[in-house]
């Protein structure tokens, strides 16, 4: 009988190759190892037994060179151990799991040469943004233990910021500096964070708001304990956090004279290799920048042709597609002086309608609810709409976060944004994955995930699905909003590759029709914007192939169940799963 050596819990043991037991135990052990090494991620996932999770919820993942080196080493070790398995002996589900784990570990290991390219204090997912968002939105406040953990984590923020300063300064010695306009955008965030007194700081206010939500619950905390905790949070913020944020602000201001306006990775040593890695990681394909650029140009021409016809139907005859869409949105602007409450109510109405319509296209839907909330003020000016998954214990629903920074509002895209972030987009994709008992836990909770192409591709596919099935019937502006969103994703292919591989300037990207905040997002998140359209086209292609192969046997609800129940996997793995399903159906 074949034998292999596994490293489990620090011990090397020789075991017979019993595929199901050995592989499942090994993969789950690897997931636990990662959760224990990354407390912040463990809080997101709530992965560990309650007592152990409670201890980890008091810590932030270290952001030290030693922690980053340990994560790379763990990925390389995991790949070596995975190679000991004979995959032909694994079940179909285990082979899929092995492919997902391999892709995730390899992506982590291959990131090692490109650490300097991840700018610490960028305006979109920088350390200052991720810490504030995590503490104010994600860290649970359910009971007194969570409250104590929140204060413990607040105590760690200043050290995290100082570690970030050290990393940013070290990278700067090798010429890795953010473009000037990115530094200026980040400085704007620091100014907003520091503008309010400590008692009004988001880290204190958000705690107060969440404590208020415990009123009347079994876990209600006494008024005295709340007041004490809020004073402690205010004290930590005033004495440690605000000074640390000011230190970062001073560093960024000092770097400004050294910054240039050059936007793309091409400007940095090794930038071509870094961008190729980011495209692989985000699209889970081997497309070159030139291939993706060409796909984008083709799709832009097709979509603009369709939009031109619809705009003419509405009487918008003059100007480019972009100019006419701006005019249409301007004509649809709310008449109220303060329309945000009405807009949030409209989002909620669209979401509930989408749930009803989805019953005809989906054989399964999530148990977890989904709601709409306004993006917090701290990040609203630079944030894109996004989704956060439901808490497994039911304490939080899935949330579609809608930025409403002010006039003009994007009126034509309200439907498609709701379909993308909520139903049947990210909420169906993420909540159903979490609820799928047929998946190993590490896949349900995306400890090892398959990149952005599946998740963002599905969400863009959800927009297309709504259009195909008449959800925009009688609403030409809404249908134009859907096409405009698809056009936006097609233009992203052109702009992202243009910025990072073809030496486009920031202004060229803006002139091509991409909003400033989005262009600046692509600058600091290279390749991620390409995942949407590449993933969508792949899912549409798989559906078309399955329809052609199965003919009348093809049922779209079954196809959707298959894709959603597979969960987040690289596109090549999804192709194999669909091909196997088609063969079984035939």
C-alpha cells in the first residue's frame, strides 16, 4: 500500500494513503493553522471553537516581516505536503478541494518577490482603511467579552500603524513610492479621520452605536459598563491612535516631493513581472495584458453599439454614449434636497423584488437575509459599492454597502448595482457557499479561495442574467444602466492593462471614461478590475457549452446550483466541474 509523510500538528507521521480520511484531515489541519496565524481573518470567518476564537478575537494579525515570512513559508510547506497525495485516489469533491488549496497556496508563495508593490497606506485597502473598517464594521459586539476584545484590539492599532510606517519607509529606500495623486488621496482620508475630536472619532462612535443595538437583548451590557468602555475607547483613541495616524500623515507629507504622477507598475523595477502575477492571481487565467486589452476593446465596441440604439429610443440623439448617459442621469436626479433616505429605500425595494424574481431561475437561495446600508462616512468618498457576508451565528445579515457621497447620484445603475452586490449576485454566491454543508468547512468559509474571477464574474453574470430574463422590462433607463455597468467593466480591461503595461497616464484613463476614484483604485489594485469581465465571459461560455451539449436536458436552475454549490474556485477548476456534470447528465 502506498504511504506518505504528513506534517500534522508539528509531527511527521507515515500513514497509508487513505484518500478521503488523510486528505480531509490534512486540509482541515492546514486551514486551522492559517486561522491561528491570522487572528483578524479568523474573526471574519469565526472559524475556531468558541473558547479559542474568543482569545483570537482579542488580537490583530501581526503586520511584521516575520509574520509575512512565516506565511510564505507555510504556503511552500503546504504545497510540498499536497504533492504527496495521489489525486487519482481522491473523490471528485476532494480533487476540486485539492485544486483550490493548491491554487491558493501557490498564489501566496508566488507573491514573495512582489511585497514592495503592495503599498501600505494606499487609499483603497491600505492599513489605515482596513483597520478602521475592520474594527468599526466587522469586529463583533455581541456581549461583554467582545467589548473587552474590542478595547484590547484598539490598544494594538498604534503599533500596527508604526509597523506600517517602517515597512513603507523601507520600501521607499528601494524606490517604491506611491504616485503623487494616490498619496494625496490617502492624506485626504487622514485629514478626515483626524478632523473630529476623539469622542466623535469613528472608532468610538461606531462602538457606541453597536452597544446601543444590544438594548433589550439577553446580552445587554449595563449603562455603567458601556460608559466605562466608551471612555476607555476615547482615551486609547486620543492618546495612542490619533498620534499614530498623525505620524503616518507626517511621513506621507514628507514623501510627496519624491512622488511622481506616473501611475502604472511599469514605472517600478520588476513591474512587468508583478503585473503578470496580479493578472494571474485575479483572473485565474494566463491571459497576457495584450490579450485582455484586446478583449476589452472588442466588448466596448459591442456594448456601446447596443446602448446607442436604446438612447436613441429615449430621444437622446446627440453626443457620445458617455455624454448622453450623463445627460440621462442628470435628467433623473432626485428632486428632494436630501434624497439619501429615499434612495436607500429604493435600493431596499429593488432587493426585495429581486428575491421574488430569482425564484424562477434558482433552485436554491440563501437562508441568510440581506439588507442595504449606507457606506460609512470615513470611506464614502473613495469607496465603491460592496458586499459583506452574513455572520454564521445569525448576528449579522449579508450587507450591500451603498456609497451615497452626494450629488450627482447614479440613478440609472441602482438596479444593476443591487443585482451585482445583493441578489442574485454576491449575496447568493457568498451566503450559499457559507451554508453549503456539502463543502469542506475551509471552502465554505473561503480559507482557501479561488481568486476574484469566480466571485466578481458571478456578480457580473447576475447583472446579465437579470437583463436576459426581462427584469428591466419597461425600464429602458435601468437597462441602459445595466449596459453602462457592463461597459464600465469592459473599459476596465482596457484601462487596467493600459495603466500597468502600456504606460497610460492617469488622465488617459479618466479620458477613456473611468471615474477618478475608480482609476485610482486600479492603480493600487492592479489586475483586480480585470476579474469581473473575464470571469463573467467564462461563466457565460460554460453555460453555453452545457446548453449545446445537453439540449432540452439543460436546466438553468441546475446549472446555477452547480456553480454556486461549487463555491469560489479558479476558472479552470470550474470548467472541470461543469464538464464532469455535463458528462454525468448525458
